[in-house]
C-alpha cells in the first residue's frame, strides 16, 4: 500500500511583521496556512503581542532587525522558503526626509532581493501601493481602472517615487537565479487605502474630530470617490499569493495586482464616517467648507512652514499639496485579475469589515462622550 506524500513544511519570513498590515498578515498566516512550520517576524520594533503567538503549533520567531542593514536581512532569511516583504516607510506628511524614505523603501527592498539570491529563498511577495500609479500630480481621475488601464504616472513626492522604484526592482528580479539554481518568483500587490483595526489614519481623524467638539467638516466634494480595502482582505490576498506563487509561476511571476474587496467607493471623509459616525462624530455640511483655491493656498503655506521650521521643530500637518491632490482626485479600481490568476475572493464582506472596524474603534478609543469625560 502506497503511503501518501507528507505535506511540505514551510518557513515564512514577514518583514515589517509588527506594523498595521504586517500584524494582520502574521495572524492570517497562522490561521490559514496549513503548511507553515516556522514563521519569522522581522521588524525594527517588535510588538509584545508576539508573545501570545508562541504557544501555538507553529514556531513563531521574532527577529529584531532593520531592512536597511543587508546582513541582518540575509541572516533572518537563511533557510526560509517564502518572504512577504511588507516593511516600508509610509509617509505622506513629511515626517521623514526623502533620503530616509529612499533608504528604507528602495534600498531595503534591494536588500531583500539580494538576500533571496544569496540564501536560495525562491518566493517573494511585495507589498506595493496604488500610489505607484496615482493619483498623479496633475489630478487626473482613475475611474474603475484595472492593472492595464492607461494612466499618466506623474510623481514628485518622495513616498510614491520610492514605492515605484521598489516595485520595479521586485518585478525585474522575477526569474533571477537564486542559490541552488532555481528561479526567483516575485509579484507585487497594490492596496488602495487600507482601513481596519489598527488604522492610524482613522485614529487620527477620530482625534481630530474630538478636538473639534465631535465634528468633522467636509473639505472635498462628495463626488470625489476613492477605493478602500479592509486590512483583513489585504492580508488574505498576501497569504494566498504567497501560497500560489510557486505553483502558478508562469502566470503570476512578475505581475502586479490591485488589492480590492467589496468596500463601497466614496470620498475619504464619507467613507471614514462609516466608522466615526457610530463612535459619536458628526459630519458638518453637504458642500466643502472652504473653496478649493483656498485649500490649495493653505496646503502650499503648510509646505512652506514645514520647510522653514524643519531645523527647529517637526511640523507635519495633514494638509499638504500631496495629500490634497490625493483626497481631491477620484481613484477607484475595478478588477478581477487576482481572482483569475490565483483564486482570490475577499474573506470579509463589507458589512463584516465595517463592524470589525467600528468595534475596534469603540473598544480602543471609546465614543465621543466617553472620551470627553476623561480627566
């Protein structure tokens, strides 16, 4: 009687595994990847929540390290079969210098690729961004586009420029021979605006509303639509892509995929109010509070102040020319490429994603009435 083949036991490395998306990917791998033997979580700042994961059947190995240090990346990757490279600096508010953004996002990605080649790691899934495409600096709308939709990519901000360069490195690395002679297989995932439990942007808008007496003011017309995606579905797409990339290398290798789900297309503020409203905030006005020309002026002044004050203090307002262009430009995707290429469908419905985000916000931040009663 022939014995059935034993399932292959795999070692995964997740860079940036303690960030917003990274934590969700780590937890999703533990729940949904049956072949996982060891999960290495590589991050500059390790979260205390990792301790609770060490008691399960999968070996969870926290590794404190910096993606800008090539030797640390290579040491963490030795013996790994799959790397999900999430580590990166998301900065659209000017908190970091362009040099720092480049070192982390571009050089860090190059270090990951070279470590794959040196150690023989064959599978690389990279977390890119919709901002590789746009919205562009000219404010051209991207309406229900897909991965092949023509669009003029025009960037000047350091963050989208760095993600564009890093994604290019990853896609061009597809097919390179790694140690042992096998080809490296890569793909890149481009999330639109991610929301969900742990979202700093939603948290920031919530506290901004608290400071305004429980109100948020409409600054952008409701007709400007954006695609948003729940963090749990982004995590699931990463896990599924990593699982299928070797088997479907001829189809998936060197490809990019927008991350999408069933979340409705709305303006940033209207979408955020889906969560902030149940927590007690109120959106004031059906039309923008200020004319657009004045917002442009304020954004330009903020950028000038940031430049002038940088030697003294770090001034990082939410409104700057880049964030204004982002918020005021329609960018929505309509695609099934991930479904066709590797069978992705969202794990979480819009209703479930919304409920989970509201519960997290109410549990961790409280409601307006509770927050205002704190000493």
